[in-house]
C-alpha cells in the first residue's frame, strides 16, 4: 500500500487552497488595471465630497447673495460665479454630488434587486412561467420609456414618497431599466446550466436549489455586475436629460442635471455654467464606465483586456 | 505608464477643446451691414414664434401664438387702437355710441353698421349674417369655447341659455341659437342685445373671438365643432393677411391679402413668416446667423446684449399689460390672516428679482393694475407691501405668531421656463427674511391649472394678461368670490359694482381706484411682483416693427406697417 | 421560420392591449386634465361643455371601450390640444420627420461606430485606439442638448456653413441635406459611441478565435480575413443592440427635435404628455409599441440570416 505522503505532488498544483476563489482572482486582475483603479479613486473622492459637502462647500447652496447678483462671473467669494438666482455655483456643484451619485448608485442597486430575481426565476422555472415573465418584459419593453417616466413621476408626485422627488426619479428610471438586466441574468443562467460542472453537480445528487444558489447564480453574476455598473452612468445621464425635458428633482435641490439645464438657458451669456456641471457628469460617467470595463476584464479571464 | 497617462491627456485635451469652443460662443456681435432707405425687392419678414398655435379658429383660439395669427387673418367689427386701447371701427363703419344712435337709450341694444366695401378673400362681401353665425357658434355648447363662456355668455341676451344646453339635441340648440338676441337686421346691419348696460361691451366686440365667420367654409370642411377649415388652402381670410402655408410645428406663412379692403391697413410686406422654435437659444442662434429677423431676447442674456453697443440699434423693448404675482389661498392657514399675507409680500425683493434674475426685463410693481392702465393706475398703490424685510419679520414675530407656527408652505407653479427661476428666488427670499420653509411645487401646466382652480394650493405663481384695456378686465375677476383661493370681500364686490355702473368717466376713475385699494392695500388679496416687458432684437433693415403694450406677440398690431429695407 | 414570425406577430395583440390599458389607466390617474385655459377661470359650465365634446363625461371604463373599439377600426380620435387635427394625421406628419431623422442617425451611428470600433480593435493599444476610446466615451457623456448647442454655435453661427434649425422636405420625405447634418450628428453621437464600444469588444474577441489564426496561417490577405471571417462573426452583438437603438431613434428624440426646431413626433409626444392631450398620448403610445415590437422582430430575423446556426 502506498502512503499518500510519499506520492510526489505534481508541480503545477498550487500548494494552498483547493478552491481558487473566482473573486480573489478577479480582484487581482482588477487592481492591475490602472485606469480602473484611478476611476475607483475618483469615485471615492466624489463620495467623500458628497458626504462632507456641508463642510467642503464655501456657501450654503441655497443662499442667495443678492449683493453680488445673478449670473455674475467668478470672483474671490464665488470661485465659479453665481447662478440665475444669485447662488454660489461651486457650492451647488459640490452638493450636487450627493444627488447625482445617489441617483446613479441607487438606481443601479434597484435595478439589480429587481432584475436578478425575475431573471433567475425565468431561467429556473417551468417553461410557462418563463414565457409569461418574458412576455411581461416584452410589455415593459414596448412602453415608450419617457412616457412611463413622466406618467410615473406625475402619479407618484402627489403621494408623499419618502425621499421626495429624488426617490421618484430613481424609481422611474429603474422601472424602465431593469428589463435588459433581467434578460441578461436569464441568458447567463441558461448558459451556465449547460456547463459541465453543473451536470457534475446534478450527477452527484445536489438539489436544484443548491445548484442554483451556489453554482449558477455566482457564475452568472459576472456579466450582470458589469452591466449593472454601466447603469450608474446611464442613470446620471438620464437625470440630466430629464431635467432638460422638465422632469427633474424639485428645486431648490442642487443636482448636476438641473445645473446643466439651468446653465443651458444662459449658455450665451455665461457658457461656463454649462461646462462645470457637464464636466462633472462626464468625469463621473467616464469613471464608472472604466470601472465597469475593469470589472468585465477582471471577471472574465477570457475577455479581452483594456478599454 | 506613459500609455496610461496619454489616455488622460487626451481626455483633458478634448475637454479643453470643448471649453474653448463654448467660450467662443461668447464672442459675437450684432449689427453690421449697410441699410439703405429703399424698400427691398424681397418683402418678407421672418419672425420667431415660440410654439405651435393650438388653433387659429377665432371661437377656440386661446394661446398668445394663436391670437396673433387669428388677429391678422380675421376681421372683427371693431379693433383696438394700440395707443389708447379704445375701440375704433374696423368692419363696422362706426363705433356704436349713444350719440350716433348705435346704442339704444336703455343701453341694452347695440347696432353696428358694416362697411360697404368689406369683403372676404374670395371676393364675397362680409355680411352681418357672418357675425351672427360667429357669435352663435362662439356660445354653442358643442364648440366648448373658453373665451365664449368667459366673456360673452353672460353679457349677451340669451347667451347663457345657449351655453348651458350641454348634450341637448340639435333641434333645441338650433332653437336657442335663434332665440339669442343677435340678429342681422339686413346684410349690412347687426343688432346685439345685452343683459345689462355696460361701459365695456364695445371693447368686447373688438376681441378676436367675435370675428366674422363663413358658415359655408366651416361646414364644407367638417361640422360645427370639428372642422379642418383653418388649414392653409381651406381658410378664407378677412383681414390684412391670408394664410398661405401652415407647416405644423415648423412655420406659418401669412401673405398679403390681395382683397383687403382697408386702405390704411394694407400691408407693405408680401409675407410674414413665423418660424416656430421652442428653444430660446436656438432662436437666438438663428437670429445671429441671419436666419431670423426678429427674436425675443432670453432673460438670461439681456444684460450682455444691452451692454453690447453693436446691438443697440436692434434692441427694442416695451412694457406689457401683463402683471405677474403670487396668489394666496385665503382659506388655508396662515394665509387666512392678512398679517401673514402682508409679511410674505413684504419680504420679496422685487428690485433684485427684476434687475438681477430677469436682468432688467420688467418693471417692479406693487399694484395689480399695470402702469399702462392710465388713468386708473395709482402710483401710490401698495406702499405697504413694498419690500421691507424688517417690517415683515416683525409681523411674523408678533405675539401670538412665531416662526415655527407657520407650517411648511407649498408654492405651486406651472413648470415652464422661466417660472422655476423666479419661484426659486422667492423661496430663497422667504427663507432668508422670514425663516419660513417654502417648498417649490412644480406642476405640469394642466396639473397646475387643476390645482389652482380647485383651490388646492397654498401659494400659486400666477400672471394676468390684459385682454381689453379697462380696469373691469382686471378687477371684475376678483369679485363674487370667484377667484380661486377664496378671496371674498362684500365691500370689494360693492365697489366693483358701483364702478361698473358709473357712467361719469371722472367718477369711474375714483371708484375703480377705490376698488383696487381695498383689494391691495387693505386686503392684500394678491401680491403683485412685476409687469412684463417685451425685449426683442429686430434687424436694422426691418422698418416699422412697432411693439406695443397690448401685443399678444411682439409687433402684431402693426405687421401691416412693417417693411423690409434694402440691405 | 414563418411559424416563428407568425407567433411573434400574434403576441403583438395582447401586448398592445395591455399597453393601451395601462397607458389609459395611468393617464387618468395623473392629476390635471387636457384643458389649458391660459390662466382664465374655468367655469363649471365650460368644463361640462368640454367633457361632452370629448366624451370625457362617460365613466372611465366606457371611455376605454369606446376608444379601443374605435382604435381597432383605425380611428385614433382627435388631438385635445390641437382641436382641428386628427391624431392619425399628427402622427403621420411627425413620423415622416422623426423616422427619416432617426434612420439617418442610425446609419451614422452604425457607419461611424463600426468603423471606429474595427479600427480600434485592429490597431489595439495604439494612439488611434485611445483616441477613439476617449472620443466615444466623451460623446457618450455629454448630454445631447449640450452637444447640440456646441455644434450650432460652431458650425452654424460662427462658421455659417450650415443652417441653425429647421427641417424642410425637398424630395419625397428627404430634407434639405444641410439641415440634416447637425441634428443627425447630435442624435447619432451617443449610439455611435455605444456601437463603437461593442464593435471593438466583439471584434477583439473574434480576432482571438482559432479560425482567424488559421486563416492568417493559411496566408490569407488581412483584409480578406477581416471581411470574410471577422466581421461576419463579430456582427451579432452589434445586431443585438441595433434593434433597440433603431427603435429609440426612429420614434424621435425630444431633445434633438427641440434644440433644432424639428417638427417630429418625439417633441409632440412629450408635449402631449405634459399637456395631458389624451388623444395624442394614447395614439402615439400604441404606435410606438408597434414600432418597437417590429424593430425587435426584424433584428431577431436578421440573426438567422447572419448566423445559420441560430434556429427558432
């Protein structure tokens, strides 16, 4: 009888863990992507600005400095000038980080929380349920997004939704945005179901529930997380577009989208008023986009690197 | 590392380039080019229009853009003298009065004699029957005319009965139409009987809803309520211009009416082209690029343009008879107390609002009647509601009332530009001067209308634009508790009643001023803020673009006078 | 295949029904009615007259049935806002503009996006790659009205090369080409950026495949490799996204149509919702639902043409 200790170990096998964690690998790959790391730092500093806005901003974002006046250029007291109602632009920009980041991140979270269960349910249940759910997504898909958002925000505006108009915007955007993610979740899970390791698990006798939770779901989530990360910039962008259309966060709350829209009205006299918030939006969007790219490259070892 | 950095350099470069380009936008100048005194060969003016008219059918038209076109294409019995605001003859050869027998002794019957030479675009004479049909249609319940109901249903004898016959069958409606006291004595004579003597009925007959209508044309393209008769090609004009083209959502082209019958008002222009552009910036860009001849200056741009010498020959401005104010809900706390109303009114810095937020466009006022309503306007009106933050704070802190006692108040407004900016400004003023928490409540226009007219608001941002130049137009609507917000004061009602019945002009001035005094000084029923101003840029080669305070759209009283000079 | 198409078309019916129902319900739940009285008081009598004229005095369920019955017969009613015009007419006129602009923007997006994406993928990690990455990400991060005014100021006002606004038909449905350039670019910029990213990723993935290596090893000219093998296989993800992109472009963009004063359906639709023009809201929603469903169907059918392994 040969004792285990005397059998030489093959050289390629790592001496440490039996199970190479997908997530740890991913983290390592992610950290090697410099663009993504810088983007994370950018987002973190924005988050800090959002949390400590009250301390960082030189003025109260709603304070009207009538002595200086409206749409005045930059001065010592107002580094970026004043807006159309005599308020300090820099302070509003800093405070706007709060709303814009919340809209972006919370929409992504909401979409995730809605889409994953529905997509998973569709993938795992009977054909009938799957069909029904998919037709339901078709229905949501067939709705003109803007109509849904406008009508929803109007219907909800009358009721006292906690969080006010910001919450309403988040709700409205996520309600039209969850469909693609749900479809993706479903597609991914269906794909994973065909993989050998699942068949192996089934062969061993693992229950369907266990397979779903420990195998299918984690392995499907890679592309899903990436897609959800991209929802953040899309939501921030949507807030700006909605402000232009006239469905924004209620004043006097400072939001980048609202500032771009107000700046647009004054674009001939004070063009920089558009540039500041638009730049903020662009930088944030690009940061999240690069993070999403980094995540995708990190989570799928076969995916192409870069960009 | 270098590759990584180069991506960011590129990004920064792109951003800077964009900034540079946008900054380039600031470099512009107006004027330039020689303008001679001769008329150009191409007599066509391109004027900015801020939106598609809802309908140019006189019975239905309500938006300013609709009224502008309607006014220039259709003729009414009388029209307004833009300088004095009085009624002057148009299709009627004289303004009816007691002296010329046009008004009966009891003041109830008006007789209009029509001009012999007034004809429609297709040559048919404009007859009294055309006006009878117009007024009957205006009050016909199937048409559901807003202005018909508002101004005419009560004053015309039999009108109220007709307007009330909703869902009645055709025979009944026909009966009621004929029972209404509007008839054609003969082809050239129209007789109208009203329910009570009025000093303003002639003014009402100068408004666009009373324009003559061609029954045959309307019925050819539909029925009484739904007809395509206002499309270009279907419409038969009676005014100085005819409808040549209507590209929905895009442009409206009016051409000189070759059969127009009034010598004085025959247009010099061949055509007036209205370009429909909702976006202010695009409109200004079009003007700068030479694609438009006349455009309104956006409020946010006024300071820059007014300071720019190259625009000085092109800038035109005139105060309008439009008052912007905010209204109170008199049935809700705290605005059921006059002290609260006064405090809120006194704590808004109107001067800054006009000079900074609106960059000088407008005139701050503390009266409901506009300064142009001479001699009824009283310069001393509203002294007590002028900007005085200390006094306002005192009112709020009086024993029995404290800051905290005021519940959060909603300031409702229609969410169209530029209301939001003004509301936000005022909200900031109340926070600063009174410490009160006011929430802006932006609503879509129909939702705002509903909230306002059902009394579902605390504060409402409102405006009133004059339809005809008389204090009755401004003050009657506050009487009888009819105004949303629940303002009701029998003293005020009585003052209005007396003023309306007063025949002596001098006495009438006194009485109307007394009514306004009760409204504003005593009751602070509403808080007037400012009077609007039309500020436009008009190219130097456009001669006689005459803006008046009564315009629905800039210059629309005098399009027939406007001409293009060679340039 | 025909079976599949038929089944999809059959599904259209219940989808349309529910879309109509939900829109109808939501529309009536929203505060505010279709009457804009320009700040004049609305007397109860006027309200009665208006409700009678538009059939709003019937109970809501009855209104829904009446509307559905009429709609099935092709009568979508009149616009409440523009009282002399029928909804069908307004939609048709609006679509003639929006669809043309949308298709032009789609063509722009695909052309520019695919080109940029392929070039970036082929010359990976070069300056061109980074330039296109940044350009496309930047284009995707700028709100379209900002981009629009930028283009107007530079090309129309300062340089005077192009007109500022407008959309006139010169031949059939096609506009004056000068008027079409700026709106097309503005509308197509974001989709172009998106298509570029997808193309680049997809092409890069295909370039790694074995059969490409084989083709190169065989000595095939690079262009043939690209054209015959790479593109055909890379095109599936691009197709996937072009369906929804086409649908959203063709139905019109409120922002672009407002900034360039283009009388399209996108602008009309949003205005109708804000003004509570019930007739227009219902009619346009139904129309859009059909367009979106059709766009998806066309894309799914194109999958089969491109990749014969996909079966329905």
